[in-house]
């Protein structure tokens, strides 16, 4: 079996141009190799792409038309016959490095969260970005800072650990499930800043601090979104659901601060992971597709404004 399959449904239902001409490169990654509770993330990318067909391309909040951008929906990067978790993730690093050689923003749709480290590494190597010059903004219910989980260092529960170990700063947003040794590691590393979901809900000052932190980030930023960061009614289908998540409006407020209101954020890549489609509902995949549409609108509306201002 080949490792790449062409999905017939392009993102947002818009025509797919070549990768070298695209503003946005959509990369479906149906990998499910280390899930530890709920299953089904392998079906996530195709479901999100299908759901994206139903999203209006005009963003009424900020008056931005998503169809003003050019998209390349890449072939689905599936596990090859005989792939282990390790071999798949090594191949993913190579593919992401190749795609990142283009100018378009690489937007990856998982699959489980273990895809994030090779994606980040591929982008950094392609664009000559040192890990120490990268901030990873992580929307997630879980810290994902374990050194290993169920005997695996490449588990979805360890996704942020190699990024911190390699020198990146990580800002965790919406965290509400974490082990004591993960928090100890975060504190000792001095490169992890955590904004827990409960304090964000209960303490307006803490929320203002988060918006200020995101709004004042400078330089290269990679954004990873595990959909379990949201309250469970917005993502009932996900591998490890946790009550007490972010509301939809909180999510948009924080993304807006980072991507739309911050002129100094250089977004180098995005992924959204852990979407599990369920029978009888399209909530999971539609919410994920909608999150991606908001990320793109906030990101490129700001860029278009900078371009028009610099030309006057």
C-alpha cells in the first residue's frame, strides 16, 4: 500500500493549486499509532475536509474572504505497509520538510498528537529556524510533557517534551489534566508557561495576562491545537475528552490576540489533532474545520492589512 492517497475533497471546497503557488498547504495526516483510550483519529482528516465544504468562505467577524487565498490540499499521508510509529514519524519529518520549502503556510490535520514533533522539526529545518527561536503555542487539555507513556517516547502524551528538550518555548493554553512530574519538568525547564483552563474561567486577570502574552509574542510561532482543549460538547468525539474546557468564544479570543491583533507573530505552521468523527453527528469535524477557518482568517487578514498599509 502506498503512503500517499489523493483525497477528492479539497479544503473549503476550493480549487487546489500547486504547492509552490499556494498561500495555504493543507496536509492530511490520518495517523493513529499510540492512542491510549478512545480510537478513531485516523478518520479525522477526511471528516474535517468533508466538513470544511460546508463553511462559509466569508468571515463576517473581520470581513475577510477565505476564497481570496490560494490553497493546495496535499495528498493524504497514510502509514505504509509495515510502518511502525517510529518509521511513519521519520517519513513524516521528511515530507513536512519538503512541503515547508514552499512559501505557503503548512496546515496539518491529524490524526493523533504524536505528529507534532516531526512537523515542527521539518518546518524548522526547511526554514532554517533554530528551536531556541521558536515558540510553540499549544491549545490542549493535557500538558503532553511526559518523558514516555506506556513505554513509548513518541506517544501522543509526550508531544511537547521533545520540543522543550530541543530548546523551544511552549505556552500551554486550556490545560486541565497533568501529572505532578510534568509540572515539575515544566517549572525546571523554565521554557514552559501554562495557562490552566480553570483559572482562565475563574480569574479575569489571568485571562488578561494570557491575551497580553499572546498579543506580545514576537518572532516564529508554531500553533498546535488538540481539540480536547474545548469543552466536551464542542468535541464529544476525541481520544481523551476532559470536562471543563474552553468555550468557543474563549478560543476565538485567544486566537484573535495571537494571530489577528499581534503584528509581530510570524506563524510558521499549524496543526489540529485528535478529531474523532462519530455516527449521528458532525459536531466534531465541523468544529475542527471552523477552528482552522478562523485561524486562517485571523492570520491572513492581518497580513493583507500590513501589505496594503506598506504599499501606501
